[in-house]
C-alpha cells in the first residue's frame, strides 16, 4: 500500500520540491500552504506522515501538529524550519520536539531531496508498537495534549528573528 503524506509549508517552492521528490519515490502526497488547508485535508483524508514547517503565518507547525494529532493520533511527523539556530543539532531539536509534541523528527532547512527521502523512509519503515495499550495511551495523550505545550516548545527552542 502506498504511504500517504501531507506536506504543509507556506513557501510554495518548498512545497513543490518536497512533493516532486516524494511523488517520484512512489508516495501519495497532498499539499497545504497554511494550517487551515491542512486541517481540512486531515478531516477528509487519513495520512501516514505529515511534514510541517515550524514557522508559518497564523498557527505555527507545532500547534498545527497537536491539532492534527487530535484527529489522527498515530500519524508520524517531521517538523522542518530554517528559523531554528543551526548551531543546535537536529537530533537535539528532534528530542525536544518529541517530548513536547510527539514530533518524530526534525530537519533544518534547506532540506535536500536525499535527506528528506531518507527521513521519510526511515519513519515509515518503523513499526508502530504491537501493544494496543501503548497505541491507546498515545492516542489519548494526543487528544488531551494542550496547545500551550506547543507554545512552550516554540519558546524553548532558539528561534532566529526574522529580518524586517
């Protein structure tokens, strides 16, 4: 069965390149340029993986992920950003995001097609736990997760200020 991936980024060039790279790998892809489009797509479709930009107008990627997890608690996720200090290792950001919002992976922008495909393949090849109690706890935790935790995560990461 083909894996279903939702890509959310306010930069259309990024959306197009990610969509093209993943479609060529055989994945079924959907794209959204904002959180409202993404939430609508999540109401209409189920996804195996969501790829979200961290910094977007309106709702940031972490808040969006918590809302998506309320609808699809077992969806895998990759958060991307060019605004987090690149001096902070991707693995360190991934660990922090995993603790706060159960994000599975983090990648610094710019993300090469090769790195994106490797991260996607790695996440999608991981088996979900067979223990349904573990799955149920994760689902409940995702549904009970507060938006304030996503906002706290955003504050605790080193975000680079946008140039005016």
